[in-house]
């Protein structure tokens, strides 16, 4: 084989290897989750609790990438990237709801509603997460939340891996 043909062959092999790596990375970077607090359609109230409590959103609707664990209520970022995260909560029978999205135990944003039973709040933001970062929803003491399989939700998805 001539030197020019060998050079072209090496370039094609390098391109093929890059395409294979990119394709594999894309498959790992598809991440989306959405879960509701309860799995039953009856009005279900949680709280008030005496200590800060991690909420476990048990009815999983979407869990692409299996990064959300309903048994713990924790989402663990499988890849570094920009994620959009949203939390919506309905005020339970205490009449007060104060809960926060926690990233590795740091408060990132919150919802707060004291209008009385069945009011609701929602908040969301894009966050840069490192692989392994953990997100959860913490409800502060003395507050309550309710759900009916679709009202109080915790959701997120990867916008772009980095």
C-alpha cells in the first residue's frame, strides 16, 4: 500500500473510533426521571415530621438511565452535565409546606406555601451536576405534603453532558 493510502486508512480508522466512542457516550447520557409521591389514588398526606425528612417519590413514571431510586428518594447523576430539575408539592393537612431540593445536602431551591390545605408550589432550575452528585427533596419539620399519584412530583432530565 502506498503511503497516501495508509494515511487515509489511519484517518478513517480514527474517525470510526471517535464515532463509536461518541455513540457509546450518547447512550450513557440519556437521563430523565419523573416520580409522584404516592402510588395510590386516594388523598394521602405525609407529615408533619419532627426532623428534616427526605421524601420518597414512589410512583415512578419515567426513569431513563435508572438514576432515580424510589426506595431512597435520591437521584444520582450518572454523568457530568447540565440537568433541569423540577419539584412540585401540594400542601397537606397542616396547611403549611416548606420543602427544598438538596444537592449533596446543600439547599439549592425551595417551595413554600402557607395558604392552607391543598395549595401548591413549584420550582425548578438547571443545575450543573458532577457524576455521582445526589439530589433529593427534604421537607422541613412541622410541614405536610399530599398527593394522589400525580400532584406532588419530582422530575429531571439531562440537558447536555459535559
